[in-house]
C-alpha cells in the first residue's frame, strides 16, 4: 500500500476514534444530567458521576454489550461480573438498554439476557427483569420508554411494560402493563389513571420517594 494511502487510512481511523470518544462522553454527560433530574438527593454532577453505582453499572454494560455483540462473549461476561461485584447490579451483556437509564441505589438489580429497555427508564434497587423459561428464546421483559419500576419489583417473562407505566414497589408482574398504567401487588393488578391518561403525580418520582 502506498504511504499516502496508509496516512489516509490512519487519519480515518483517528477520526473514527475521536468521533466515538466524543459520542461516549456526550452519553456520559446526558446520563449524569438525567440522574440529577431524578434524584433529589444529589445536585452535583461530580458527586453523581463518582458515587452512583447505577450509572457505573450502565457504563460498564455499554462496554460489555459492545463486546458481546462483536462476539467477545467471555470478556463481556467477565466485565459484567466485575461490574456486579463493584455495584451489586447484574446486567447480562446481551440486554438491550436505551439512553438515560437511571438505577437509583441499585443493589440487587438483575437484568436478564433478552431484556429490552427503552429510553428514560428509571428503576430502584432489587428490581428483577427475569425469565420464566429456560429455552433460548426471548424470555425477559420489555420495558418501554419513560417507565418507572419501584424497589423490589419483579417483572417475569417476555411481558411488556408500556411507555410511562409505573410498577409499584415489590409488585410481581407477569402480564403486560398498558402504557401509562400503574401495576401493584402480587400478582400485580393494573389500573389506568383517572381519565385514562398518565397521572402527573407519577411523572416526578421525587414526589413519592
Ligand atoms: C405504585 C405507586 C407508584 C403508586 O403511588 P401512589 O399514587 O402513592 O398510589 P395510590 O395512593 O394511588 O395507591 C393506589 C392503591 O395502591 C396501593 N399501593 C400503592 N403502592 C403499592 C405497592 N407498592 N404495593 C401494593 N399496593 C400499593 C395503595 O395502598 C392504594 O390502595 P387503595 O386504593 O386500596 O387505598 C407507588 O406506591 C410505588 O410503589 N412507588 C415506588 C416507590 C419506590 O420504589 N421508592 C423507592 C425509593 S428508595
């Protein structure tokens, strides 16, 4: 290969690396800002970035998921397990997670391999997105954008929790939850907000923490 072509290739690799690093830094900033919006106990970006196990688990998952989807499955699992040891949050590297997921407190969260999570989802400690089957199929829940999962909520099977739905603390959810609805209890029962629209009270978790 001619030296000019090599230099050109080197520049394009460098351009790609700087582009990807820039995008990753942007995602980290938006994660921290979204976490501050939802956590009334912290208003410093530095404190949130350094002391939030939920954010650390999500960031480790991004790297683990990239390894997993490129076929580096063992390194992906090892990174996921190291993150679990450090944060108490276990996210299988195969799980698909959208932007600005915030896991508050975090300890005891388990997110299975075929789980799918949209954007701007919030969950508390001890949430499980688990399977009810051992077959290699889609067996974990889908959580659509804007949903909130209370502490200890267990979502089991390939169910869908609709956009902006609320799952109460310690609920066991084994059926779909419609968008904007609230599910509580064991097994969870679902109620739509008055007027069939999302209750503004639920829009701000700070109001009911
Ligand atoms: C589900 C939730 C969002 C509903 O909020 P809410 O507006 O206060 O609920 P309501 O007062 O309208 O309750 C409706 C009914 O559900 C019951 N209920 C509320 N949360 C419940 C829960 N987690 N499990 C079982 N029942 C619950 C209420 O007692 C009430 O029953 P009633 O109609 O017989 O009186 C909220 O209770 C919840 O669980 N949020 C999660 C908070 C959390 O995990 N915080 C962790 C901070 S560390």
